């Protein structure tokens, strides 16, 4: 199976559900039950998964895939990320101010001071809010908050995002005398 050229993460498979091959799935689609509406899902190793049935559960959906017919086969899928090709996602349903996170990858992060801070190489959510990873030549990767304070503007057509480097935590916040603030600490 050919590798996806522009993969978009759609879901992550969790634990097996029951004895007939169903699995619990964390869906990243706006409507979790629409997981199969974008075509067959693929894993990074090239396997193809056709969704036969989807039903809602508490925080996940329960999915039955073609060819996964027992608990052992379902258990073997735990932790597997499932993707679709970016071109399978509908653009016409998006409003002017909406986008897919995958569209942010590759955009240049430019500060409101005109300086380049790297390129968006990933979008992550570790539970406390979305983060953008910036990578650039000669600098270590940096994570910045994907918030209105840090990301001022997204220009998909121009290939860049405008950021406030101070709000993003990329530069220090000097006080009036030009020095970084000193925070009191307790000594012995």
C-alpha cells in the first residue's frame, strides 16, 4: 500500500469492546460518528480499515472494521492511529475562519516584529490546550500556545502565521529598566 502523502489524523484506536471485534475509538472529527464518511482509514504501516458500523459511547465511538471479527484481532489494534489523505476532507464545508490543523503544518511563524521564528511542524494537545511546534534551522524546536494572545493571525494563502513572540514565550518580558524580572525565592 502506498504511503499517504498528506496524512490527517482522524482517530486513535483504544481497547477492544466486547467479543465480536469492535473497538473503542477516539475520533478527531467534528461529528465522531462520521468517521467513515471520508473514505477508508489507513495506519502508518499501510493497512487499510473500512468502517462498517459506528455508534456513540460515553467519550468515544464504538467501531466495527471489515475483517476484524474477534476480540484478539481487536486487541491487536490498540493504540493505532488512523489517517486519511488531506484531499479526502471537504473544503467547501469550512467557513472563512476555519481550517484543518494539518493545514497549519509548514506555515512560517513570523513575529509582529518581522522576525521569523521557524516553521510549524506539528500541532499537539496534551490536555491543557493546543500547542504549535516550531522548528527552524539552527534552533531547537519550541512549543507555543495556540491561543489568541500568542497567534495573532493565520494566513493560509500567504503561508504564514503572525505571532506575538512575548505571549508565545519565545522572548523574555523585560521590565522598565530592561532587565528580566527577578522572582523572589525562599532560601535556607
